C-alpha cells in the first residue's frame, strides 16, 4: 500500500519478504480489514492467539470472531476509521476454548490518493495474563484490607513526616471524622493534644533508630473538642533500609479509664461509709475472728489498733446459740433480726479501756460472695446505748469532672451568612477572586460562583444551615472580578457561635485549576497517533550487524532521550550497561547463526544518565541470498511495570506487617472454621509456642463445649451479616485452662463476591471481668452496711426529695418503699414549721446533733425521737443524711 512510504519503515522494496512476511516479524497479532469489516490479511500470531489450528478464510467478517460484549466497541471504532481516526480499545475475541480472549487493539485506517478509505491495520495484543495478574493482586489486596478493617483498634499508615496515607474505620471514629479523605488531608499531629505533639516526632526518631514503639498513652483531640485517651503502638515500614512509612495502632482507653474510675468510686464509697460511719463496725472472717474495725469501733472500745482485737471471738462473747450461728452461716437468715438482737444481746457488754463499762447492742449480718453461695465474712454493728446522744459520723465523698474544649483553625477561609451574603475572607481567598475585602462584603455566593454549579450547591447549603449534615466538599468554578474563572475545591461547614442568632457558612477553598488542566492535557495527548509506528506502543529500531543504529520510531527516541541524528552515530552497545554485554552478545550471535528471533530483558542508559529496564524482541533480517543483513527490534519500556510489581510487593508486605505486628490476636479461617493464618499474639493467647501449631485446627476445638453451639450459629449468621462484633466466648488454652474473650468476626469474599472465609480478632478480657467482679463486691458491701444498720437512716436532697432509706427507717415510720418516694422530708416531722426550725439550726451549725423532736408516723401518730442531721455526698450529689433514734427501739 502507498501509505508505507510515509512512515519511518524502510520502503517496501528494501524487504526481501512479501507483505505477509513483514507482518509475521511483528510480535503482536495483526489483521488487515477492508472498509466493510472483512479480513484481507493477517500474520501467523492472529489465529494462534485465538487457539485456532486452521487458516481463517479471507473476506470473513471480523465480527464473526468477536465476542458479543465487544460488538458495540467495534461499531464505534469502525465509524472512527471511516473518518480517518486511529483507535486504541479493548476487544474480546472468541476462541476454540469458547472463552473470550481479552486484548488491547490499536488500529489505523489507510486512504488512497483520492482520500478513499482502502483498509485498516489492526494490531492485537493478548492481555490475558495481565488481567489474571491484576485479579490475583486485587484479591490479595482485598484480603489484607479485610484484615485491617476487622481489627477493633484504629490502624493508620503515615509517612515519616506524619502525613496520613491510609486509615481504617475504627481510626476515623477515634479521630471524630466521617470519611477517610478528611484524614488524608491532615497530619497525625493535628489530631493529638498540643502538649503531646512533640512526642510523635520523638517516636519517629526512635523508629528510625530501630526502636519499636509499644503501649504509649497519648490523648487525641476530636474536631468537636472531645478528648480521647488512647494506647499507641507503632511499627516501621522500610524500603532499602530507608524509612518509608509507619503503621500506628490506636486502642481506645476510654472504657478502661471509666472502669478504673467506677472501681475507685465504689471503693471510696465503701471506705467512706465504713471509716466515717458513726456506728461502730467490725468485719469478721467466717469463723468469727475480727479482721477489721472502723475508728468508731476502736474509739468505742478505747483501744488504738485493731491488732488488740485479734483474740476476740464475737460469737463466743455474745453467747449466741449454735442454731442462730448455723442459720447465719447457711444463709437461712440474712441477719440477726431486730427483735432477736434486742432480746438476746442487750445485757452483753464490752469492757472499754477509756470509759469503764459501756452497754452496747450488737447486730450481726453475714456477707456472701457475689454468686451468693458461700459466706465470706460477717458485718457487725455495735451501738453504744450508754450515751444515746452520741452523734453518728457523716459519709463523705467527692467527685470531679474535667473537660477542655479546643477550637479549630484554618487558612484560605471565606465567610457568608445564612442568606449567602459574603462577610469576608482571608488574604488567600481575596487574592483568588481579585477583590478587596470591602468589595467582597457587597457580594453574595451566587456572584462568585458559576450559575450551573450554584444550582447544585444551593440545596446542599440549605441542608448545612438546617444542620442535616456537618459539612460537604465540592469542586466548582469560581468567577473572578475580571470575569475569568478558576476551579476551586471547596469544603463548607457551619459556624454556630454561642449567644449569636446569626449562623455563618465557612468555606475553605483550594485552587485546583492547574491540576485539572494537566489532567485534560494528559487525556488529549493520548489521542495523538500519526502513523503505524505510533499505533504500536513499542519502540522500533533497525541496526546494522555491528550495532550501529540505522532508523527508529519516535517511541524509541523518547525512550532514550536522543534525536534520530544522534542515534545514527552510535552503537546500541554504547547505551547498554556493561554488565549486560556478554549476555546480549551471546544472544545476538545465536540469532545470526540460527535466524530465530529472541525475546529477553535488559537495561538501557538514557541520554540523561538514567537507567531504565526494557523488554526487547529482536530478529535478524536477511538479504536475497539469505545472508544476515541487519537487526530489527521491538522494545518496550517496563519501568512502570517493574514499579507496579514493587508497589504490590510493598503493599503486601505492609499488610503482612499490620497483621503480624498488631497487638490484637488475629486469625484467618476458611468456611469450615479451620485456621489458615494465625499471628503470634493469637498463638500466645491460646498457649501455643508458635502460630504454625494452630494451622489446620478447628476454632471450635478452642471454645468451651457450652459455647460451641452458639459459635456455630454465629458462623451461619455471619454469612448474612458480613460482620459480627463483640461476641463473648469462654476460650481454651492448649493446656486446657479457660479464659474469657471478646471476638469480632468479618466475612472475607473472593473476587466474585462469594464467601471464602472469615477474619477473627480475639481480645482477652480477663482483666475487665476481674474489675467488674471487684465493683460488684464493693457495691454489695456498701448496700449490706446501709441496710443492716438498726438506726433509721434517710438520705434526702436539699429540695427535701428522698433519695434512699434503710429497712429500719421503713419499719419505724410504717411506710412502704413506694410511699416514701412520693413524700418529702418535712412530712416526717410533726409540722412543717418544726422542720423549718431544724433547717435553721442546720444552716447555722452545718449539722444537728442529738436534737429532741416529734416525728409523724404513717398512722398519724406523733412520737418523740432523737435527730442527727449531717451534710454529705450521695451518688455525686450534695445531700442531707439524717438518723432518727426512738427511746424504746
């Protein structure tokens, strides 16, 4: 065809072969089609690529060889050929194996001197292996993504400058952010308490020196000002001994701190009641031996230390019969009842070193362990009845809450009120638009926004003003003062100042005009194909047998950075690194001797000195006599391919590090619950010496028998829900011992979205369970002391509302629990005025001691009683604590 004379190939008459022979030199499949889509010619690789062992008939319709999915693409491409436009598309072909073969198709139409479309050359590259490799890499990537997002802890990846590169959902929740792109625009230091930001740079220095960062406690500051305590661990990611990134693990310590506070508060409440109670209290072991006594008890007996009481046996001193003691120990009675106590022990007394003989009533109540099966100790109240006016000591407790709110700052900000009237902006924003601040405040958002973009933006702005969403980001066109436009990436949020009725919209704008222009230029450059050389994506070169360059296409020139004139003065050996010399010389000699082409990889040295990896497919061309004449090569720059391979390997290594260095125990299991992958933390948790010991075991073997049916049910439930969090199981170690654990499981799907297994993250909660038990024990002890007291006690707020009463109070006044809750403090006195008199004394003295008053019972009867009133704390509130003692009770 006459078109060949226009390209950089040699004229056709210089080739010793026919047109078909030349096509067979090309390493890709080639087919030439007529304007009506019929096959005119093809090389040997074309039927081979389709798995055909017979010749394809000439004038056969090209569509007969295409899969149905590619016919629409073919129709679009053939219309472009008619207009003289080259194409570069993906087609799928039918094959003998009845599977479609994916290919890249580059085509250029040819025209005669009368501008009539005569034929189209179609170059077909099989990309089956590349597609398969991409699928495998994508599947592996999705697997590691599932592992990262399955962990209940936050995981983030930063570079050495603390710029955030990747984060999982748990980390976003800790940061108070809703989307990953918000995190990718900031540094990790922006999320840490200002006083701790320098610590992060110290950690980076340690990581660069090979020191791991484990279990460091720092505080995060969320955008809304909330402080989140976390436990921080970090692992380095290096490439060629250079730090390229850091994987950070963030564990939320809020619940841990809250549990500790609850335990301290509960213990403090017990100590407050025990130590500051005006009643003398003794704690006995199960045999009746005194183990502890409060200060009132020591003062009652006139001694300085509980050690002096070690020899006392309360049961023997009180002469209780065996039946009462047995009933107490067996739990048949909760305490020695009021009537029994009064009758049996009122004549017993202790001998006080300070006061001589004193009369006491003793009340005994057993305390069981939390499960209520065994008695662990007895609580004994001893009340001095010799001096009835002795006041009870008050309960004291204190609580404090501390909160700090931190504000956000930004740059490039524009402000507008709720009517979209601009109210100002920083210098960057003013420079972008070309206005002064005075000019800007006379405009509306509509005046600086392209009308089409404004239509999309108005409903979203309204949603922000109505607080239906916190913020949004949009790429839109801005209008400058001079009428020109630029693209801006705008993030808009609501600023609602306390005490100000007006709401303001705050926008942060980034000029992305240049970035968009670069993208557009890149898309346009891909449409430039002028000749058959440019249709083929390989560089093409001709060289003499001694290596001098004779001709090359533009792709080859670009690959090396030389002009054609410069290359014609060089041998290809000059820009080949010396380490490849012997290897390539052996290949060239073999080609010259055998006439068989070779495909191999080596490197080129570009004109600028940079070394690039290439793949070359070379042949030896012969003259009419069959003697070698020159060499021909198709060269492909594989720099990007090598880089992608390295990136995938690095990504795989990063996720492997994430799994193996995660402080949580993690496992990958198949659908039969058999372990496929186990990290060291899980092996240690179950008492195995190495993760390999667990491979092939079924997870149900390490669950106690009582929980196995539930585990199987949860496995079936997972197939429907994809993720199940916070499942509590009792697990087994290798030695058979048990421990409680919290398990999160997530379903893993293959490339076709079918379930293939699941990821399990296991956390030992033994410490948490122990803390909960201690809290229950402390609260149990507090309730026992309060309810066991024989003196009528009431806790009320300053408003007189009843907060708590004991059994003695209900028995004395004759009210039920529900009735008491509906009454106020003054209703227990003979009249409201008497109650006001008591309050006057209390306001003046801050307490009331041994005041003789008349109280009013539920029956309406008034009886004399002795009142003590103290100030105290109860469940975080300032309250009044009152006791009523009646002479004959």
